[in-house]
C-alpha cells in the first residue's frame, strides 16, 4: 500500500493535469474568472476526497520541515503543484489580460 502522502500527491497531480490540459482549455479559455471559479471547484473536490479518507483518522502527514493534518497537507501540496501549471497556462493563453484592475 502507498503512503498517505504519496496518495494525496498523486491525486493532486492528476487533478491539476486534468484541469490544465482538459477542463480549462475546453471550458475556460483565457477567461480568468472562469478559471478561478473552476479552480475553487477542483480544489474543493480534492479536499473532499482527502477528507473522506483521512478525516478523524489522526493521520499525521510529513512535510519537509514540519508535520500537518490531512487538510493542510492537501491544500498546501495542491497549491505547490498548481503554481507551475498556472503560470504556464496563464502565459500561454494570455489570461492575465482578462483581469481588469
């Protein structure tokens, strides 16, 4: 059986690959607000799946310099995995222009 950390990392990576290579190009294009809304949904799904398996289990997840519970481990690793994909996608599809400040 895989370690819980590996399972969550694989799930996060899989969801980000699906998001940035299938969902966002087909349904969001270069609309930043659509990407933000879909990203909230995808992150919620990742947290719900992790919560289903680890809520109340008392499982401690080892990060490099500290330990965390399932929620913070999932959220922080999801963000860390997503940032390179986001920067690449935003540059490729010129998404930054869709945010009017």
